[in-house]
C-alpha cells in the first residue's frame, strides 16, 4: 500500500528545526503541489535553496512570519511546508500537480510525502485563528499543536476515522461504484465514523445505508493513512447476514453488485487499502 515505503517508515515526530539548503519543501497552491518532472520522467520535490531563490524573484504570500514549518522526516531528509499560498514558479520542469492526481504518480514515496504534507497544510491553513475566541494561533514549540495565546485553546491535527468494508457471501464479494465522482473504478463500501459509535457499528450502518444489507462476523484487517482526504482508513471484512438483494442508495452509489471470487474486475495497484483487500479476497486470504 501507499505507506509501505521500501526504505522504512515516515518519521512524524515533531521537531522545532530550521530548514537547510538540501531539505525538501512542499509548496501548495490551492489544491495542488509543486513538483519537477525530470527528463527520465522521475519526479522530485523542490529543495529549500531553490524555494528561497523563487522567493526573491516572485511574491509568495505566507500566513505569518513563520514561512517554513517542519513537517516530517523521510529517507534521511527533512520535509518542510511553505506556510502560505505558493505563487508562480518560472523554473522549467516544475508544475503544480492536483492532490487528487497524486496517487497516479510513479514514485510512491513522493506521492505519500505530498499527500501527508497536504493533510497538515490543510490543518494549518484552517486553524490560523482560534475557533473559540478568534485570536491568531501560534505554533507550539514542543509538539505538533497550535495554541491560542489568548484563551489557551489547544488545537491538534484533525484525522477523520473512516471504514472500508468488504462485504462477502461465501465466494462472492460486493463491489460498488461511487455516484457523481471523478473516481469511476470499482470500490468497496466506505464511510465515516459518526460520533458515539464503534467502528463495527459504522460498518453495519454504512452497509445498511448504502446497499440495504445486514452483515455479521465483522473482522478487522488493516489501516491506512489517507492524507488527501484527512482520513485514517480502517479495513473490515464481514459476512452477509440474510437476504442478498441490494437496495442501492443512489445518492452515494452508481451501482453495487456481487462478483465471484475468481472473476473480480479490480486489480491491486499497490496504493490503496481497497485494492489490497480485493486482492486478499481473490487469494482467499481474508481473515476468517
Ligand atoms: Zn482562543
């Protein structure tokens, strides 16, 4: 999956450090991230030294005096965020790539870094002011937290829990397609956890809401951080309980259909939890 990086994990412990010339800077413009495509089609993120040069040439606006903020460490390299809206970049080779397209990038480590940094960027952007008293927030020095200097409100990064659900019936798996979205490939059912419910209750409620089916024997499989939507996804398998007739919520889904284990129309892409769960079912290796 996307977060399974060949060189190990992303080090997300917070540090209060200043950027060095060779450090990577994630620059965001609206919903896009700045990337360079090399002649061999590989991709790179800009370095601090380059961004400083652009700042001299172009006017990039930052939210406050804290222009660069440390986000995490990946493959022996510190990553920073440009704290504001990135501007024009005249350097040939660089372009802004929409965060929705990042999963299609060849380089999994760049995709994961950019999606995770985007998650933090959105949180910083949306919390420049205290939601309780409207005073400008400041960065805490010891941990990744925004603090209100007026009322003491502490704001931590928001991560939304959501479930991915593989509904099975013996050797059949239920696949669906979303309604009204750019993503038109087969998917598993999914939904956000509501306040006051367990993850297992989310599974039961979402399956009933989206396809009108009862399920039992709910088994946890794996989780996946999915920064582009600010989520942590948790994958579950479950068994059909009773009638197999699908009653589609047409606001959410364009279709939902049972497919046999040996004829599933979706392959693992090495990126998403959904696709891995479909492959695991195909191989008969799902938790029983
Ligand atoms: Zn406040």
